[in-house]
C-alpha cells in the first residue's frame, strides 16, 4: 500500500533530502506533499488527506509546536500520526513535543534505516 506523506520544514533542501531518504529507505510512499511551515501544512491538509506527517519544530510563521496543537484541536486531523524530525534533540524538547501529541521524534542527522523503521512503527507496517 502506498502512503500519502506530508513533509513540513522551512528549508526546501531539507524537504528534498527527507523525500530522498524516504525513497532510498524503500518505504512505500505514493504521494509526498510539502509545506514550509504549519500554516502551509494546514492549507495542504484542507484539500488533501495524508497518512503521516513529518515536521520540523523551528520554522517561521507557525512553528511545529503550534502546528501540532492545531492538529490535536481538529477532530479530523488529530488521528494523523506526526513524526518530528529536528536538530533539537534535548530531552525537554522531546518530552514537550510528545506531550503535545506527536507519536515519534527523530534527531537530525538520521539514517534511511532509522527513518523507515520509525515510519513503519507509526503506521503499524510490519518490517520486511
């Protein structure tokens, strides 16, 4: 089954890199949407359904924490698993984001294998 993924990061090169890592990992990503911050991501989600969201935290406009708060407040969107991919890997930041409702957290830099394992865990896909 091909999954629909939304990548939210203010850096176009990082979005491209994450998309490429997903491809290299062999994860079955059918459609990959992109957004530069939480506001753009909510606009994408108003017209497209996704199975999973990968988001950075530190972004201009609506940051990742506010984006997750908005997702959790929306009955239709709160069921979408969110994975944070961030350079901020402090225990306090990780605990804060998990308390907001994210389902996983990966620190940059990361390997394709680590990303794939986390994507499969979040979606309940058996690792093959």
